[in-house]
């Protein structure tokens, strides 16, 4: 009986040796001789084992190139997202409730601040410049020799004048294109605001892992009709399922109205730093850059970001920087926006870094999306 067991064990070891790699064969052979109490073989095995261990780091480096590491990291992140999404399904349980109401809750209490406390007043700028005719104020300012880089004008003053200029019943079109990067995954962003002299529209499309498309139309009566995007593409969609709500309801829902030239509140109270206004003779444009306070400047915009990104909690902004390019008539020409914020998606808080290039055109023919 003992002999049969020995033969059986020997056969098992032979099978393992035959199915192993060359390195495993050597190791198993040494182990087999060791079982026969061969002292010299044990010594050789120890030496070979030490040599193998010394070589292992080099082998590991060859077996784990960067690409494998990145794939492994991405899979790990996706597993985490999956686990947190599953946790979100069970928000009725104690742990789920705690996680969503505490761990994922924004650290910023936007509701405690009143947006109207942070708006600038363009009348103050006109008074400082001694502008009397607010309708033809550009001509009056030029007659006084004023330019955007005048020492009497701050960055906030120039922005207020440009925003005021854009709202003087002039048709305009504002188009933004960019992307948001999170966990190594990019979401493309497209925004389009239009005013044809009567109606305002705002199109927002975020495409990537999650695609969200909407179109909001503000009529003369102050009501907003919201359309969902079907089969969205890079700069549009088929707009379906219209529903109409009041302006107050829309503000509560999305924050920024379709007739707003900028989604941010920009004034002396919300600007953290600003560069000097610089004139470029080649482009005939004036440029300057501002960084905004990440709470006070987004008291409306945070709702729009939560809606357009399909987020599960209010975003928490870390930084916002905007480079403005304007012309001698105080018209916006373009803006380059860089922002960073924390967002919650699939039950997971992640940092998002976004860039958006926005171009402005005024007094041209405008065709609304719906």
C-alpha cells in the first residue's frame, strides 16, 4: 500500500513537471531530489533559489510595462465606480444613506449665499467715466479718448461694459467647444447660445461615457421650454419632448437663464486676481486674464453644471481662470476658460478638469435650433 502511494505521488510529480515551464521543471526536479535526502541537491536548490530570486526583479520589470499598468489602473477604477454605483442602488440601507448624504455631500453651502449680492453695477462704471448717453455710450467713450486699456478701467469694468453691450437688443451667437477630463476619460462639451432679437436659446451637449443633450428656449413671456436631445451629435440633436416651465422654476432647476451672456457672476466682488489689459496691434484686440473666486462666481452656474453633466451632487469648484479677448468697441471676441471641480458620478467623487473656447459674433443673421 505504501509503495502504491509512492508510485502515485511520483506520477503526480511527473505530471506537474511535464506541464510546467522550463524554470518550474528545474525547481520541481530539485524539490524531487530533496525528498530523497540528497544533501548536495538541497544545497544546489538553495543556491538556484537565491539566484532565481535575484533575477526576479528584472523579469518583473519586463513583464509589467507601462501599458499593462495603465490598463490595470483603469480596470481598478472602473471596478470602484461599479461598486459605488451598486452602493447607490441600495440608498435605502443605512450605509448607502450615509454615503450619499454625508460622504458625497458638497462642502459648499451655495444656498446660504445670495447671488444678487455679488453682481456688479454698470451704472457705477458709466458714472465714473462720466458717460451720459447709455444708448450710444461707445461713441461717447471713444470721443473722450477712452479705450479698454485705459488706466481708469479695471478688468471687471471692461467685462461689465461688454456684457451690457451684448444685451442691447442685438442678435448674437455664442458657441463654446471643449472637453472635461476625469479619471483619464474625456467628455466633449458643446454649448451654443443664440438670440435672434426676440427669442433666446441655449443648447448644451456633453458626450462621452455619458451623453446628455438639452435645448432651452426663453420666450417673450418669460417662460422656458425645455427639449431633450435625441440622437445627439457633435453640435446638435433632434429636439423632442418639449415641456414648458416658468423662469423661476427654471432658475431653481438650472441656475443660468438662456439670455445670460456669461454663466459666471463676474464683478469686483467675485474676481480674485486680474492681469493688466494688453493691446495686440496685430489682432487689434485687447486681452486680460482673471481668476474667479470658486464659490461666489458660480452661485448660478453650479446648477447648470450639475444638470448638464447628469451629476448626483452639487459640484465643488477648485479654480476658474478666464482669458478675455475684446475689441475696441467693447464686444466680446473670445474667451478661454480653464476650470477644475469635484463632481459626483456613479456614486464616486472625482476631480474634473475642463477647458472651453468660446467665440462671440454680433449683429449677424441668427437661426434658432428649434
